[in-house]
């Protein structure tokens, strides 16, 4: 029936130039997009963070070629390294009390750290997001049970929980992968509630949005609504939490290692373990065994935190700094619906909109129009699209309490 | 400074001649992610003492930015050029707000110029009493004793028409109604006796009947306090009611400036003329409804109604031993095939709840509601599913009713895919293109994302989605209330045109009588969940029986200053009765 009403319009296909250019896919990737967006100090922070993180990842990936010795190597062709040797030509950063090469242990340690971070975060994202989606979407007793469980996990000191999990998972013995998985899963247990809370809060919010209602009116099935409409809109804040959690994961891993629940030195290099063994060295003037693993931890945590914090600031239009318009400049925004002709292009039919050639020029101009919200900054800041991006766990829990009230 | 209590000199400065604010060649740019954007472009304005200047224009025309510049409230991303010269009420001092910074700017705010905000509940701090909040303005500008501040707060509250101000001064914002809150905001603006009040959409968040009262109050501000007012609004009725002079803004420029009666009688600029034409007026739709009615077959009345509500009651459950809230109570009405029923009411009247119940989004708790032959009271999702494709729904806010991550084509294809008419959005594209053309959107818009369309375009896409499955019933919940007048006019035209061609029945919900009148065959008026009056447009609007309908109708400002002045008298008589 609708077909009858449509006028035959051969001219309706606009030239490709009229399509809005949304930039290449590459430019819209999470971190790349923010990097292009940032200016000044925020850009400096982000770049510094990215550089440090990049070095960390490269070191981890290239460890077998970068490290002069193996992580558990005690001797080479010339015989044993010797314990607590000061930095020298053979051992640039000296050797540890156990007779390992410090430089090699630091480099190999990056690999362990990266693996633990990746496994821990992947596992907690998958679990946390799925549980949060189910819990937020369906509500009811499942929701209550999961929220209480998440609260209960929060109540434990995270390191204690990680220690318990490490013992349960590894059963006391540790191979390289066993140790890595044990460390990763114990961190997962601590992180799942965070992803769960954040996703759940977002899902509860999105569930009330008109476009979900509109899907319900159509009779869309729950599964389709959950995955097509809700989930994809609920994941905005995740990259942020991932970077912030990554640094926390390293600290937890180092903490586990330092307390002796980490990975055996013969299975993999681990900074926390080395620090633990270096405790007694510090008082006897042997500085190199503690300094370098410690420095590695500090640098990596710093780098990843810098990335996370800058992403956090950039995601929020209120915190994002922009190049100030030096003087009054810029084009007057085309804020009208059909620019220049809101009222002239009456409801007389398609011809009124796209019949004339001039009309398609107007349409071609339209995509260049910046987001109308950006022109009225008071609105943009109040309801900016990225406003919920501040959804750190704290925010999530405030949502939580409001929701429960 | 005692002018608040001093009633001897009304309109004191009116003939002083010196304008309270002069805006010269003002231009404002914003730094945005997409480069700098100019929001205001060479604006010249002047406001004389005791004058009401209305600044009208569609959203994005720069009217709010202009107003905020007067108070120096621009955000840090903005750069301004030009001059905004404020003169204080006595005419003793002048300040260029654009150049002022810090403390000096703070001194000007409040004493020389004050602001009334759009959303009264958001502008009051919920944890302080209103008396405290009024007194804060006094404390910010000079040493005022506690007792004196309280006395003046009570005094100004009385003068803005808060009953029993001695007691109410100690109440918290949540203890006041929306209209009263706006009165308190106005009291806060008046307490320092500024020469100028900037009112940014002061009545947009309020119901029509409350709006009429607030407009009366603003008029008294001018007459009794001698305050000049810059009124920012998009509502031409409000302009006609209050303004002495009107400035029309379009894309950052003032396109026309004229005294109100001249502007409405003989608009000069093209844009103004068309803007005025697109304002819906009550009474326009009656003739059209009669044409439609006469074209119907004889047996039409007897046809089974598409929607039949019988003593329908909807109660939202209360929490923890509190009684539930009854949103709709005991409503009986019917919509026959091909008929448009307009449902009007103020906020909280239950009109949206009713519409959502018809679409199966809200549970019916009492009585009976039959939609396309299915009883909605106690209905299971499974029974409802076969009926779903026969109901279309258009939501109020076009910005949120589309999944922001799907293209328009995907969104419009969604109903086709969900109901198996197409296996994928790509396959449905042909039909989607047809639909987009039916709502007068170019095909290529299908490849855009919702945020790349303007409000009116989005609402048309929303209409396309609702019509995708050729529904017999279209529920439209305030489909144009988020749109500018000019855009609203086009969406309404389109709606009427499609309804005529496709012949669907429709439940059209709106708070605006004029909009409902334009489209409806019959009009139903809801008040506090109850059906007050129902009948054809001619019956309800031409000759309302109920007191409430009369008041609602009289409160609606018409875009004509002379007619509006008459209506104001009528309303006053009604209120007195």
C-alpha cells in the first residue's frame, strides 16, 4: 500500500558525495579515536601511557630474543653466574640471590605479566558481561542473587581472595601455565563483580530506553533484544575499565608473587617473586635485585593507568579539553532540518525535497553539519552521549542503590 | 535596595530611555570536536526598561546562547566577540559583560540581571529550604541579617503568589508543585530587584494551565517591579501573550525585530511568515474531520472497534506497604477502524500509560481493554505476539527511540526481520526504501546512523518503522512534542497524509490541544486518570461541557496578541468562577 503513495523518483539516489563520511574504520577504533581527539596535556598523558604500554607489550612479545639468558638459567658455558653479582658486562643488571640474571628475569617477567593480564581480563569480561546482561535484563530473583554474591565478593580483601583462589586452583604446585592460569583466575574472581556491576547498571538503564520499548512493541524475542539492542549499547565503558583493571591485575599478580603464592622461578619469571627474594638484599646494600623488578612494576602500572585515565577524561565531554577557538570563527551551523528551507520544502511530496538539483546540494551540505548537541553545549554536557562513560565501579554502585530504593 | 517592598514606583524606569541591555554585533563560537562552530553571528539587540523582549527561533538558532551571554554564563569552550552592555536599574553604572571576569561579573549577576531557568525542579537545590535559597542571593550581594533576609524572602514569596509564605518559607522544594517551584525561581530572581530578568523557556516544562499562571506572574514582574524581561521561547502563543517586542532568530542571526502586534499582524521576513503559518491553531482541524466523517459508509459505526476500553484501570504497584498509584481509572472509550482518536491531558493525566497499555507495554490491572480482538487484561506475551505486527508505535523522543548503533535502514527493517517478512535487513532493503520515500526521506538516508539525522527526520523514520508492517492501529505517543514548530507542522501534515492514504486507525496522544485538533476525528480529554470529556473536535473544542476542558482550552495561548488578550480575560473570569 505504501508503494502506491510513493512517487516514482529516479532522482532519489544521491551522489555518493552526499553520504556522510564517517572516517575510516581505523580512525574510529577506541584508542586511536581518542588519540586523534586529544590536545595538550591530555594528549601528552595519553601518548606517554601508550609509549610505556607499547614498550611493555613489545618486551613481552620479543622476550626470547631480547633477554640475554633464560629466566631459569643459572649457568652458561663459563660456569655458574654466581649469586648477588653486581652489574657487570656479562650481567648488565647483576644477578639475584638465587643466581639468576636480573635483566633476563625482568624481561621474561613482562611476558608472564602480559599473559596474566590478558587471560584474567578476557575471562572476567566474558563472565562479568554475560552475567550482568542476564541479571540486568531479566531482573527478579536471579538478579538479586547475583548482586548479593557480587557484594559478598566485594567484602573480601581482594588479595586474600586471590590467595585462596591460587591455592584452590593450583593445588600448591605450579607449572608455568598452571601458575599463570591460577594467578589469572584468582584475579578474575576479584574482577568479575566489577564488570558485572557496570554492565548490569548500563543494561538496567538501556532497558528503559525507548528503542528497547520499540523492539518490544514489535514482538522481538528476548534473545534478540538482549544481544542486538541492549548488549551492543552497554559495552561503551568497558575499554576504560579494562585499562584500569589491567594495572590492578599486575599489582595483584606481583602481590601474589611477593607473598609466595606465585609461580616457581624455574617455571616462569615473575617480578613479585623476585622482589620477595630481594627483601633481605636491600638492607645489605645490594640494590640491583630489588630496584629493577620494582621499577618494571611501577612503570607498567603507570603506563597503563595513564592510558586508562586519559581515556576516561577523553570519553567525557565535560573533562575533554579542546583547542580553544582563538577568536570568533567557524561556520554558522546548519541547524535547520532542511537547511535553508525548513518551511519551503513543504509536505508536498518527494519533489519538494529532492526533485530539484539544488535540493540535493542542500542535502550534501547537511552531513557537514556538526552534531546539533555540540552547538548548545549546555545540553551537550548535561546529556552528552559519553556521559555514562564515567561508569567506574563507584558509579555503578550508585546506580545500584538508586535502583534498589 | 528596598524596592522589593517599595510599591510606590511601579514601572519607575520605564521612560528613562536608557536601555537596560544593549547587545552590539555579538558573535559566539564554540570549540567542538568537529572544529569551531559559530552559534551566534552578529546579533544586535536592545531592551528598554520595563519591556518584554521575546527572542524566538527553532532549536539551534542561537537564542539561548545569546541569552546566556547577557549573564556571562557561556561555557569555557565558547569565545565571544562584540559587546553586551548592561545598565543597572538606576542607570548609574554600565558594564560590558563580555569583557567582565571573576568578581566583577559576579557583582553584576543577580543585581543587574537575573535568570529564570527552564526546569524549575532542577534549578532548586533539594536539600535547602526555599527561604534559605532566596536569602543566599541577598547574602551574596552585601551583608544582610538573618532576620532581615527572612523577612525579605517572605515578602517576595508573597508577591509571587505563594500562599501562606510565613510557613512555606521553611519548606523544601519537593513540597511545592511544579508551577510553585517556578514561582520560587522567579522570586529568587526578583529578590535583588534586578533591572533585567532573562527567562529561558520559563514555561516549557509546565502544563498549559500552569503556564498561563506563570505568564501572568511574569507580566506582573514587568508591571509592578518595572523589570525588563528577555523571554527565550519557541512557543508563539507565549510570545503573543507576554511580549512587547519580538526578535526572530534564525541560524545565529536576527532576521526580524518588531513590536509584537506588528510582527503577528504583518510579518516582514519570509522566515517569520512561515514560522507563524506553521503554528497549529485550535479549530483548523474541525472542517477536515467533517470531510472525513462524511466520506464514511453508513455501517461504519457498527464495525467492531479496533480498541475498546471498558472501565479500564491501570495501577502501578506501590512499594513496601504503600498503596499503588492509579494512573488510569475507569476509562471507557473506543476507536473504530480508520478513526483517529486524539487523547489530550496534562502531565500525570495517564494519557501515556493508556497508550502504552494499548501497545501491550504496560499491564492492565482492572476492567477490560480489547485491542484488535485480544483482551489485554492478563494477556500472555505468546497470545499477544500474533497481534503485534498489526500495531505500530511512534515514540515521543525520536532521539532515543532508535538503536544508536544500527543504521536507519536496519532500524526500519527490524520489524520486517522480526516477523519473518525478510530474512535479513539487506533483503528488506527494497521495502525499506519504499517506506523511507513514503515518509519523504531520501533513500540514501537509510545508510545513515540515527544521530546523523535531525529530530524531524528521525521522527519521520520512526513513522516509517511503525508503518513497516502495514498496521491497522498506530499508537503515537506525543510524536511531535520534542520537535520545533516548523518541523512539527511538516510531521503532522505527513501523518495526516499517510493516515488518509493507508487508512489506519490511530490513537494520537498529545498535551497540545491544537495538535490533537489538527488530526483527530474525535478527542478524549483525560484529567488525573479519568476521562473528562469525549466527542468530536467540534463538540469538545467548539462547545466544551466540562469545567476542566474549558479551562484547558482557555489556557492555551494563541499566536495573536489581540485575540490572546481577550482570551486572557476569559480565563480570568473562568478562574474567578
